[in-house]
C-alpha cells in the first residue's frame, strides 16, 4: 500500500514538472513571436534608401540642368567646391570612357551634392543620349562609369497615303526623320522619291526603342509594302548571317553596290545637265554633278567602301573628298563646310561612313552638296547609273526566308492604310548591365 502511494506521488511530481515545462515553452514561444513582430515592425518602419542613377541620395541635393553653349566641365563643377586639380584628375581618369571635352549643348546633366555653407559635389551624371549615361564619382576615390538604361524593343506598324511627299506624310503620322531615311535607303534604287504621286500608299512594320515606355529611337524596319504608280513593291528584312538585308518577295536583293544618296534623303536642287545657268558665274555651262540642298553641317556619307584619293581644299570645289570604290567607280563630294576627322588621302572608308559636312565653300552661293560620279573614268549621272545588285537569298536560306516573308506579308496585309501607329503583339526587351 505504501509503495502505491509513493508511485502515485512520483507520477504527480513528473506530471507537475511536464506541466510547468509546457507553460515555460509556451511563454518562450510567445516571447519569440513577440520579438519577431517587433523586428518585422522595425523593418517596415525603416524605409529603403533613395537611389538615383544607382547612387544613394538620402540627405543629398539634386540639381538637373542642360549643358549651355560652350560650357565645359570646369564651369559646371567649380561652384560645387571641386578644385582644378581634381577636375584635371577626373578628365584624365575618364579619358578612355568619355572625353569630358565632348559635352554637347542642351544635353542633360545631374549634380548630386551636399548643400553645406559651401556646396560639395558628390557625383556628376551626364547623358549623351536617352540610353547611355556617364557617372563621374567625385568622392575621395574618383571613378567613371558608362552605364545603360534598360531598352525595350517593340514591333509597331503604320499605314499612310501620300498627299505631297513621303517626308510630310511621315511627319503627319508623328514618325521620325530617321524612319523616313531608312525607308528611302531601302527603296532608293527602285523608286524615285522625288517624283511620288498623290495617292501612293505604304504599310510599314518597324522597331521602336522604348525607355520607361517612352520612345528613344528607331530600330530596324522589318517589312514594307509600297504602292507606287499602281505597282506593288515589297521589302522583307532578313539576316543570312552577315547583318540585316532587304529583299523583294522573290528573294532578290533591293540593295546595290553603292548607296544612291550621299546624304540622308533631302531635296535635289540641281540635276546632272549638259547646260545649266551657273548661279555664281552667271553663265551657261555643263553641270556634271547633282546638287543636294541641305542645312549647313548635315552629315555627308561615302556611298560605298573605298579609298580616299583626295581630301583637301580647292579654289572652286571648296573642301572636297574624292573616293575610288573599285576599278570602275569613283565619287566626289564638294563644297563641304569641313572634312570629317581622320579622312585624308589613302584612308579606307566604309559604306555609309561620315566623310564631311554640308557647307558652301568654294564656288557656291549657299549650303549644298555637289555629288559627282565616274564610271570607267567618265563622268555620268549618278541617279541613272546601272549598278550591279547585291546577291539574292542563298539557296540554303530559301526555306527560312519564305517563312519570314509569309509572316511579314500577312502582317502587312492586316494593316489599314489609315492606321496610325499600332503596336504588334511581338516585343522583346534588350537588357543592359549596370542600368538603374
């Protein structure tokens, strides 16, 4: 009997111990939950640091401005307690990334600084274009980085009808000059854009580059259908491995050995002629070139690969460049305001490379480009020369090209001629590292 009471006592003691242990565990668990809640609450109350261009700007001030005419980096930084020695060091460090002497008028810059009695600059950010930005870190250890924003590329389509000119029609559709120039370059040898007629129509698929949903530039044209004098012209973009090329619906190349226009599409003010009244000399004489009216400073490009024969100033020709493209073709570009940097006798140039800028040097009464063309040593009309076409689609690529062509033509057929800009479903994002 006594043993039974002892056993019951032991069991009661053990039960009490477990009871109090459970209470203690519960209290500890409750305390842990309470601590976690406090920690989470503190986390929620601590805000994320504010960043701009990847830089923490809490307790700092921001100045956003545009570069003024002839303004240099010293003028921008000096009011923010950046000494000349430091500016010199910055220019030296940044030389391989961005030449600080090339700050362009009206380009945006941002100064991040501490607003004490004497403002102290922490960083300068310069934006040469909507995608790139250069970060000049002005802390104790000076550094310079070239960064890029995220770019989304979206396919869009548009339709239009010519009333007076392609340029005016594209402007009315809020299309950029860049897109117009690409359009003209693609069909330059098939269509005379100086003689379009009212009622000519086009449908167009192109790439639009977006940063923060805002258009910052045009990518490639993917397809065009153009109705001109009741004839249909197609352009299908296709890459055979050597870069994007343009072909008609039969797979024949739309490109020639040389570009048709030495400057982006503009007005022809005087054509090749055996008899023309010279506006400066005031007499009738042959005009063995084509004059393109364009604003002073407009970029002039080489119409093809070649070697520079001459790049100098002449009494009548002004600043000019002459290029031999091969044993058959030679071209010359006159009255430049200046010859592009690096263009000298013997220089190799690529098709589309800038070689100078429109001006009125020499015997000229206004800014324009006089473009001359030789075939086998004889001057001829550059707009009437019969150049060899580039190669058609390779046999091994025919099946893939047909698939691309079918897709593009189907999309073109779905576009209405009165469509404004309409995004297609297909889109992609181009991601760059170090973007903020």
